C-alpha cells in the first residue's frame, strides 16, 4: 500500500478536477458522474488490484463506484479493499458551498467493514481524548462532553462539537447548548468534521451524530491514521440507532490503512480547485496509519 500513495492522491485529484467543472451548476447527477468516471479511470490505470467494499452508488442512485466493482489493471485473488466517495459533499459542490472533497481509503483484503445500512451514528475525537479517557457513544452526551473537557483541559463552555444540521439532531443540540457547549453546525461533509476533531488548532473537539455509513468507513480510516478515536453504530434512515453495538475504528478497518482526499470547494481542511495561468491547482492530504505520516500536497496540473 505504501507504494500506491501517490496513485491514490492522483485518483482524488482527477475526481476533484472533474467535479470542479460543475461547481455552482446545480446539477448533482452530472457532477457525481464526472467525478466518479474520473476516479474510476485513474484507478483502472494503476498497477494494483482493488475491490470497492463500500461506496455511494447504490444509496444515491449514482454512477458508482459500486460495492464489488473491481478496479486496477492487475488480476489478483485477494484485491485490496477500497472505500470511495468521489464527491464527499455533492450539494456544496453544485451550490458553491464549503468543504466538498474527493476521498478514498484502502486496506488489505477483507479488512473493511461492509453494511447494507445507509446510516451510522458517529463519535470522533482526537489523540488527547483517546489517550486520556474512555468515551462510549452509548453514554449520554453530557457525560461525553464532561470527559472531553477533562481530557483536553478546556472548560465545558470552550468545547466545540461538530454536528450535521439535521432535524434528527435538534434534541441533542439543545441539550448541549444548555451545557454551554459551542456547536458547529455543518450542512454536509462530516468526514472533514471528524478529521478536524483529530487535528490541532482546528477548534473542534468532537464530531457527533448520525450521518452516512460509507462516510463512516472513510472516517475510520482517516482517524486511524491520525491516532484519534472513532465509534459508530448502525442507524436507520430516520437516524434511529438500530442496536447498541459499538464499532470502533479497528472494527471498521482492520490492520493498516491509507487515506487520501483532495479539496473540490474551499474548506477548513483543504482549499478547493483553483485556476491559474499555469493551469488548475489542487490541495490534497495523504495519510498512512502504519507510520502516522500525514502529507499535505499542493499540485499544479498544467494547461
């Protein structure tokens, strides 16, 4: 997997570049098709054997990449596991909103969790919390906030929680506000919110709430690379937790993994695709769990 790092970045770069043509267009289907085809084409030029374990195709009635689809130009009986989201944030892409990016993650064969459910309840947090206290997503949010405050050495009123702005979260948001917790409501893109919780100087302490299951697998890979903590539970389309079984990042992706993302629109983690006299410019990140390496890349793609 180590040798495939730049190839994975190229796949997210190609998807982001293709999606950038549809920024502000209002056409989600065409944006998704362009990004998906660009990512697929790049992966199929790459010297490896991969299989899509989880993606967005079926849920969003999009163009793939679908579970079970083989990618790469090498035949192998044990293809590497691949999780993709060619556009994490289709809506902000086509409305010129923030935080849209193209993402991909990879692990050894049969190491990524797969589910037919579309949603998961999630809790993400950084290294200081993971190493200091034991959080449990089944606990009341008030207990989680208090433990995060203790671990990060912050007053409760300085704790920032990132959560999707959805009606299903109204009650828990109100409970957190009664504690004086600061809330960052996001419209989409909870993968970037979870990553932010694991990085210094972002101001985000926790990501919490119900979002997409494909994004949960991608998030688990990124958090594992960053040394943070992640917990998730299966949920239904209304955001109700199906059972209390808790999956952590090691349940969702076993062994070592890698994660790559490229910005499509400007976000708190990555700048979006920009255009200059020398051609388009992309901003990407590549992470490896084995080494804990995080690389930030700025690439000019020529005219």
